């Protein structure tokens, strides 16, 4: 088995006016026709089907359902969490996972971080232990690298792994809808090879709040029509690659300033605003064929004045999603362990309320056994109709059949190597990264750098970012800057390459300040990305103030790896470049852009009041005197 080449498709750009026209009629109807495909017949045999099971698959659903008791049917609704690391079969964590599968009969597994081979091997073992095939989901959003290998810190040896795509916001910055399609398809091909059937993506939240600590670059941007188009293309690519897609986080997590991993955000949008902003991408993703919708642990008073999380609200999960948006697929909760739903509810309470609200799959309940018992007790007491459980169990089995689980449940570890991390996939990822680089400020035209003399490179990164900056630093040291009149160029004269973390001392900052005063240009690489539950998506104020003070004495270029909104922290810098993510591809692309070895063409899909607007981006071509 070899990786199917990415199909050649006509490039689609995403001009704002065309998007407004395309989606205007969708804003109040709940229905939207997907954009026509240029290769509708490609990978047809791998494409998940909606409501078109074969006779054999329907017989499998009927016969499997008939063998399940009430408790086993409830268990099909539960998806437990698993880490993709190596563990001995007698390890307590693995033994617990096996108990949930063999004794409780849970219906699925949410796979987390791990190397591709270990993820596949572990899933194969769990599948063999399960009475009913497990549906496996994972957060394979672009850029998260959930199937990426680790880093052996003593030797700085990379373990390798799957293709890591740039984040959704970087994809949007390229201006090409085909990039979203390609990303979805690559992730699906590699995920299926590792035994994963459902991608908990795309994120279709409209990130119109710069202070959002949890969505940020996971979103395609702040313009509903643009997010809708790119989400639909990502869904189409996912389905073409053979995986089921999930639109999340319903009914919209973009306009929040609280991380639902740590608390309950409140979205104050009016019904009219919801219809014209938050719900537009969900309509598009549903119309494009998204099989699942994931709920958000947010309160939405405009729809449910009780203030309960959307995951527990029938008015949101049933009235709004089913009746208004006409979604007929599978609803899955966000992780039930998150504080956005965990505060104020026991496991039993939140589980029963989620099922009554309209949830089909319960993702990562705190205690899976207790969650199953609670729903069974609710059925036996008459609180939940038995017919409801029968219906949900059937729908989940139908989803498993759609994913191909009626025909087989394990994957080949040999064939996996032919697909995961394929050179063609990695090349497309690098190409997207190069076109995503966005220049949002260049006051004195200092980019690309031309024979600047000595360059001081300062890298800021939290202690956890062990890998960040390696590719950038190496590329800056070896890069070549053109000298006027010399087409060959010369090596960049890097005075020093310093690294700061949040604990940087005043003495260190003073020392780097003196080095900056003897340099022609200071390049600051800031690695700041959102981390779930931590709320750290900015540079510490004292370090940001120090960076800004340098700009009063020397030209300073800031390259933001991750959060694009960092410019607000140092308004005096001369030049500002956004990459939207942290990866080797983005680091190398940023250096090539700084040194004039590659054009700069990105346009930001978000705005920061007073500093830049959505669609902004200065372009730079490759000067004749710069060696490519």
C-alpha cells in the first residue's frame, strides 16, 4: 500500500467579497451547498458515506445491536482517553484501559500523543480485545502533531513522526482554499494508516476575540464566510482521505476570553449575531458532509437563559443544532473532564444531562464506569426512555460501519510506513508554511535584510518549548545575506544567539541590551502558542517591555511563532512577522523570508484594533541580488 498522491486541483483563493456573496443566503437558512469538486471521483472508495450503508453493513449493525444488553448499548456511547506511549500490558494505566474495553465494553477510544507505530500497535491490541470494534478519534488539528515523535533531549535526537501541518490560521493566511482541502486529506490518510477513524477537526470557531486563550490559531480566522469556506474544504479533504470529520466547538467558542479547560466561558452573542457569525461555518461544515459535531462547554444565555453549559442544554444541542441547522449526524461532547463542565456537576449528573440534551457520544468522562451506570440507572428509573438508548446505540454502530469497521478493525504496521510522513505530504506542508508567512509591519523597509552588519538573534520561549528555535537559529547562522553589488551574497553575521525564558534575570537582559547596542539589527523570535488549560499565550510583561525598549535604540524585527496578536505588547518595534505556529517548516520559512530568499505573500485572517486588520499583509519579492 502506498500513499495516494494529492490530486491536482484548480487553486481557489478566498477574496472576502466573493465569500460574502457565496454565503449570504446561508446565514438564515440552515442549508448550504458545498463548493463543486474538481475531482469528484478521486478516492471514491475511501470516502465515508452518509446514509448509504451496504446491505451487508446494515446486517452487521442489526446483528451486533441484537447481541447488546442495555448496559452494553449505553457503553457504546462512551469514548475513553488513551495515550499513545509505549506501556507494558501489565502497566496499571494500560490495565485500566483494558478493563474499560473488556469489562465495560466502551465503544471508542480518544487517542492522544504518541509515535505512529506505537499508536497503531496499541490500537491493534485494543481492537482485538474489544467485543465490538472500537471507533477511534483524535485531535489531529493542523499543527498539533498528535502523531509526532518525541525529542530525546540528551542527544537532541528527533524520533520522527507524522506530517505536521501548519495551524488552521496559517492555512487561512495563504489565501488558498485548496490548502485546507490538502491538509484535511493528508491528515486523514496518515490517521487512517495508524488506525484512527475520526478527526476531531476542523475547528470552525470564528476567532474574533484577540484575548481568546484556547482557540487562537486553531481557527481559520475572524471572518465567518472565510472560516466557512475553509472549514468546508477541510471537511471535504478529510472525507476524501477516508476519515470522518468533526465540526467543533458548537455553537461557537471564538468570542471568549476564558479557557473552557479551566472554567465556563459565557458567550454574550445575540440570536441575530449567532445567525450571521458563529453558526455560518457550522452550516458550511455540515453541508460539506461533517459526520460529527462536537459541543462546547460554554454558556449561551441568548439561547438558554439558564446558563448551563451548551453540552447540557437541549435548547442548544437539539433545538438549535438539530431543528434549526438540520444536523442529522452524531453529536459528541468535548472532554467531560474539563472544568467548563466539571464545576458544579458530578460525573453522574453531567453524563445524564448530556444524554438528555442530545449528546450521542460522551468523550472522556472522569469515571467511565460510573458514567455508564448513571445512564443505565436513568433508563431504569424512566428519566431517559429506553428507546432513546436503542436509537443512539444503532446510530453509533452505523457510524462504525461508515468508517469501515464492519469489514476490519486493525491496520498493517508495515503499510503504515508507506503512508505516514510521506515525502509528498511533508513537501505540501512546507509549501503551505512558506506561503503563510505574513509581514504586518516594516516601518523603514528593513526587510529583507541586506548586509546589515551584525545581527543579534534573541529567542524567547517557555521552558516547555525544548525544540522551538533550533531550526530558526541554525538557518539564521547559515543563511546568506546579499551584499550590494555581490549577487553571491555572504553569510549572515550573527553576533549572538541568545535564549530567554520567563525566568530571565535582569542581569541577562542588561547583558543582551549591551549586545544589542553594538548590533545593526535585533531579531526577536517569540515562541508563544496557546496551551490547553494554561492560559499562557503572551510574553511576560517585563520581557515584552524590554523588547519594546530595544526598538527605541536599534531596529528590531519580531517574528511571532504562534500567537499573531503579540504586536500589542511591543508597539515600537520596526518590523513584525507572523507565522501562526511553531514548527521547523515555519521556522525555516521565516528565515528565508527575513533574508529575502523567498517571497512574502501571506495575509492575516484576523485583526488587532489599532495595529492591523484582517487581510493586511505587506508583500516582498525576492531581490535580484539575493541568492535563492
